[in-house]
């Protein structure tokens, strides 16, 4: 897939100097946010970014503080565990 972005001319030169690999920065940002939102799995991130191993993907996500948002079941289980711990 090819995506075209329209960037104002006044910013284009600045962006080109500061981010010579802008396409990579954009795709990495997309990967991080998609993982946080639960839209992409670590396997999908690995394929998207061309990582050699699962561990490379895990390191990439950890370096960007990217952790998936907890699901409803995880939140309920955490609340129940906290309730049990408070009763002890």
C-alpha cells in the first residue's frame, strides 16, 4: 500500500533535515499506537516493521512504552483481586 501525505512547504525542508527516514518514523508511530489500541498484535508489528525476531519486536515496543490497553475482563479480574487483597 502506498500512502501520500500532504505536508506544507514551509515544514517540508525542516522535516526532511530532522527526519531523513520520515516514512520509517511514521510507520513506527503507527505500529506503536495500533498496538496500544489493540489493533495489531506483536506478530503483525513484527511483519510490518520487518523485525528478525519476536524479541526485537518486544524490545521495540518496550522502548516506546507501548503496552496494550487492558480489556474489560482484565480490569474486572484486577478489581476482584484488589477486593480480595483488601479483605485479607
